[in-house]
C-alpha cells in the first residue's frame, strides 16, 4: 500500500472542487457580461440599498425629463409648422393685390381679395392650433382659441 496515495486523492478532490467553482464563476460572469445584469445585486451595491434606491430614483427622474423634452420638442415643431404656414399664406398676397389695384383691374383685385381672405382664414386656423389640450398661441388662456374666428375679426 502506498502511503502517499491518500494525500494525492485529497489534492485531486480539492482540484476538482476548485475547478467546479471556477467553472461556475466563469459561467456567471459570462452571463452578467452578456446581459449586463448582476446576479448578486446586494454584492453590487456592497450591502447598501440606498445606492440602489438612488439609481432607481435617478432613472425615474431621467425618464420624466425625457418625456418632458419629447413633449416640448413636439410642441415646438408644431409651433414652427404653424408659423411657417402663416408666412407662406401671407408672403405673396400684398404684392399681387397692390399690382391688381395699380392696374385698375377690378376683376383681378376681387380675385386677389378672395385669395387674401382664404389666406387670412388659413392663417387664423394655424394660429389657433392646439397641442393636446392647450392652444399654442393663447398665452395664459390656453384652454380657448388664441384668436377669434375670421368672420368676427373682419366684421369688427
């Protein structure tokens, strides 16, 4: 019987156990790297859950800010579109109406006047645009239209 056989068997068992532990740790680490999620969250925050709560609070706050920024960007885009429509509607009207009046052409002047009225109505509709429940250009009175209707304005 070999007196050195027992220590070799113990060393072999110890190596097998260590190899199993290393294999499990490598598998865990590989999964954490692949998913980006720690398996032992308590170890990740060093047993201080306040750090985890602070991260969760910051994530919730960032989500709120992201939503607010998206809403503001959408509102600004709609505002810009409305103002571009007003500019497009009014850009050529004055010149063509004055040219018709200067020529003394009443038919063209009447036609240009009707075009001006259509552009005015379209511009008012653009300025009365709403984003959700709020009027874009109404200031503090955002629950109603920014301007009266075209007939009311023209009647005044």
